[in-house]
């Protein structure tokens, strides 16, 4: 999903562009609910067990899986790829790209 427009209805202000969803919003709804509950319960896994009716290991496994998804979403972009993307978009010249690639 790509967000392309934000609009403030009361002031009728719109911002158009290409906006990436933040990492938490990229999670499935089920994972977002689990993370929200985890924060609301102050990280108490025992309370999470009772709330969702699942075992301690299941809570831990789901949290670990979510953590891996967030780690992947939060990695810094590859510099080489970013330079080549800028070149492909015509934002920089071949010479500038070669200079930046070293």
C-alpha cells in the first residue's frame, strides 16, 4: 500500500506525495493488536496470556516474530541502491553516481 495524499478536513489542507507507512503500521492488524496490548500491559506477559488465552511460549514467539518484522522494516537503506535509484530517476548524473559509489 502506498499513501499518496494526506488531508486535514477542518482546514481543507492537502499534502500530496509518496509517503511510506511507519513500521508499526506495516504490521498485520493482529500483530498491531498484540503490540498495543503488550504496551498497555507494560510488557507483562502473564497478563498477555490471560488476555489472549494463549501460553507464555506463544506470546514470546509472536513477540519475537514481530520484533524480526520491525527489525527488517527499520534497517537503513543500502547506500549503493539509493545512489542507483537516484541515478535511475535522473536526479544525479552518471559521473556523480560513480563519484558517490567511490
